[in-house]
C-alpha cells in the first residue's frame, strides 16, 4: 500500500542511502517484472509500504530493515516487520549446486534442521568418509553407509 494523501506525505525527511531505497516507478504502475531490479518492490516479500517525498521529482521511497541488511536478507522479526527487506542473491556456487544436482561426487547439503552434511555421494546417497555438523556445534566425522 502506498500513502497518497498529503497528510501521510513525508515532507521534511532526510533521506539516507543506507536506510532508504527508491521505489521502482514501473513497479508502482504495475509494469515491472524484473527479478533483478535495483529499486524497491515493496509488499512483494514483506509488509513494507512506500512513502512519498515531496520534491520536484515526487519520488517514492521505502525504509530498509537494518536487521535484514546485516543478515543477508533475514530479519529476526520475521513477518511482523514493516520495513523493506532487500533481496540478496545467493552465491553462484550455491545456485549451481541447487540447479545441477549431482548423483555422484562431492556434496555439501544443508538439512531442514540446520545441520550441514559434507561428503561423497554415490547414487544420491552419502557413502564413505564425511562430516555432519549440527547447529549446536557438535560435529560427527566418520563414515556414512546406506
């Protein structure tokens, strides 16, 4: 939701590039479908809304969540946060491992509980020597069998 009324227009705000991001004009008009757009698309992945800054350009901005910026897009307030959460693209290696899954060879896998399994895979099963690290810090180093 965007605030169009004059009462909700922020006229005397000092914009900070670390705290504020401009809203995409094409997105506001319902025409931007870029997943790599450098400007904000509020309300897509969060509950943020834009505010208008009264100036010659009459531009819209969002307030960026500091927690999400410091933690690669994740915020400890989860769905309750009303600030904008920028998208952080995963590392290329993570994308390749997700898209081009190998049935055989080395594999590093993050399980649902946050544990990390690292080792060698044969026919999509971990076999041989590897490690399993739990979120609490405990580590198993040993052999995996089917």
